[in-house]
C-alpha cells in the first residue's frame, strides 16, 4: 500500500473513531528554508515576535526533512525561498 494513502486512511479512521490523538502525519508539509525577508509586514510574526537569528536552513537539514517525509506527505509547499 502506498504510504501516503495509508497515512490518509489512518487519519480518516482516527477521525471517524473520534480519537483525540492520531498516529497519522498531516498530508501537507510547509517547508520554510529561510526566515530572512526584506518586507516589514505588520501582521507577520517574523516582524514583531521573532527572537531567533535570521538565516538559512542547511541543506543537510532540508535533506533530512525530505527523507523523513518521503512517501508520507501528499504535498510539500516551499515558502520564502
């Protein structure tokens, strides 16, 4: 069985059984490889609340995330790249 289909099926079955916790992963992964931005949007938490250092995610970290998510996610959205 395809892992992403099994993941979605587990999610639906957990929902129908009214379980509060699920072992399924979300079908969508938002990956933001950088927190650097030249905009100053008032509604963005990066503008007002971010305390961590501005920088880029290492390629090793991106590779690790992609490897762990491979076959389990239906969609991967790259943001701020």
